[in-house]
C-alpha cells in the first residue's frame, strides 16, 4: 500500500530542504517531510537563524493563489489535449482558460501567463479570464501586475469573494499582511465562515507572527466538514509554534502516519530550541558589548 504523503496548504515546495536552500542563512536540520505551509516554516527558520529570507513566493507569504486541479487525472495528457484544442482555435476563451489551468497544474507558469495574456487582450472585460490571468501572474511572481489585473476582475458594486481572497494572497506574498487581512475580512462578509478564506486569513495572521489569532481562525476553518487536511496540518503547525507539541502531534496524526507526525513535531522542537539558543547568545553578546 502506498503511503500517504504529507499535505501542505498550497503544496508550494516538496521538502523542508527546498525551503532551506532559499534561505540566506540556511539551517542544517532536514526532516523528510514538510509539515505545512512553507511560509510558516520559513518564518521559524529565519527567526532561528537570525536572518532574512529571500523574497520568493515559496518563502514569503506562501498562500495558495488558487487551487489548481488538472482537468484530467493524467496532467500531461490534459496539457496535450487542451493544447491541440487551443492551437486549433486560439480565440476560444474557455479553452484558453482550461489550457492555462492545466499548464499551471503542471508547473508551466510562464506559458500559462502567455496564454492568458493573449486571452485577456481579446476579451479585456471578461471577468473569468482576468481572474485566471491575475492568479497566473501571481504564481509567476509578478505581484504588482497581478494586483492590477485582479482589481479589474471584479467591481466595488459587485465584489467577488474568490477574487478578494486571491488579492489577499498576493498581498501576503508581498509582505503586506494588514492589507491582505482586510481583503479576507471583506470576503468573509460576503461568505461568512467560508473555510478557504478563513484558512488564508489564519495563515496571514501566522505570517504576521500573530499566532493566537492564527490558531483561532484556523480552528474555525477546520471546524467545517469535510475538513481539508492541509488546513488541519497548518493548525497543527501554529499550535506547535506555540510550544504545545503533544497537541500539535495529535492533530497532525489525523492525516499523517504516526511516524511522520512525530518527526514533524520533533523538527519543530529542534527549530524552536535553536531559536531560543541563538537568541540567548545574541543577548549575551549584546550585554558583553554594552559593558
């Protein structure tokens, strides 16, 4: 029987080692699995190492811009099939959007942006095209342009909560957490207790190092059934970051094999211990320099 893999909200990177390679001051601990959001773990790693992270989507506000599921279980076949349809009729907006979705699901972000850019030029007022184009731009790291396009994907008199949430995710990736949270809260006025928005809001609080509100919000998201395992894993991470390791492991075990849940919590313990040790060393050096 194939073992379940650890789920991450957004599935931004495959392993913690990949995160550490993107840190300017990487740490040496490398567990086999990623507990949850790359963004949250990057916060811990940066705090432990006492340095800044590089400004990439994987390490700054790594919230999902949108869930991207290939229209066919065989993603490669979907890309080929939709690619043929697109080349046969590039002006077909519906095909263009589906083709771009398949490209995004396969990691071909630049090509997805190109397809949607062309579609947006042909249909500059099509809200579906603009929404997809804005998300693709954000995934490619073009955050300023993504915000401009997403802003055109809905109007103040007819706001779209999906777009508001996507805008919030972009703002989080830019480090503008307060602005992001305002977008999520506006979205929640339209769809109260929507778990996907609550999850993004909870992650945003965590990115802003407001772990108490992060936990409360993620618990609200996890209360909806069926619960997305990624939401539960992020809740486990936030609880672990507060030092409640036993509780974090219990929550993580709902979706992970016991050994993986234990390994994730052990990693958190080591990271937090390292952060405390480095903080004490910095305080000691500062005291010595002041004397």
